[in-house]
């Protein structure tokens, strides 16, 4: 039962990461008056200008993870392993995303899909942690021999 909760939580969290990134940050974020515009207008521009590097820790990103954990907190009473797993995934997202944008060589070699999202095609490869939903939806930017 616990293994099922953990696996389902990983899939759910990955789908949520994909949807937020694709539809909020890149969809609604195209409108300069949107609360999600910071992603394209700050993070993507800084990353492109600095060869993927963006050492700023986004307060909005941190707030978003905290809000997501709070919104999912009632689940702890029914499926605690699910709640702890999605919370861990959210924390991993923040840690991994910030690590990658501070160390582009690690990103290019081990998280090539996120590297490609910023440096090759910002309309593909929406996941950061693991590209499960990108594979399932066909939105994973292909890996090339230069991506290692």
C-alpha cells in the first residue's frame, strides 16, 4: 500500500509540475500583467543571457511549493505516504532546479531535458525533476550527442 502511494504521488507530482510549468508559467505567463510572467521575463531571460546560469533563488517558486504543500495537507490523514512523497517531490524540485541553474555542466549532462528547455526549445521538456509526463505526452525535447 505504501509503495503504491509513493509511486502514485511521484506520478501526480510530476504531472502537477508539468501542468504548472507549461500552462501557468508559459501559458498565462506570456501576458506581462500575469502573476506568472516572472518566469519567462526573468528566469528564462537570465538563463539565456548567462549560459543557463541563474543563481537567484526564486521567492515565488518557494512560496508556490509551500502553498502546494499546504493545499495538499488534508491528504495526510488519509494517505500519509502520498502527502509526504508529494511534499518531498516539491522540495526536491526547488533544490534540483536551483542546483542545476548554479551548475550548468551538471544540468547539461544529467538533466539534459531541462537544459534543452532553456537552451534549445522552451516549448518542450516541461519537467525538471524527471521527464515522465513529457515522455507520456510526447513533449520531451530529443537528446542529442551534444547533451552530455
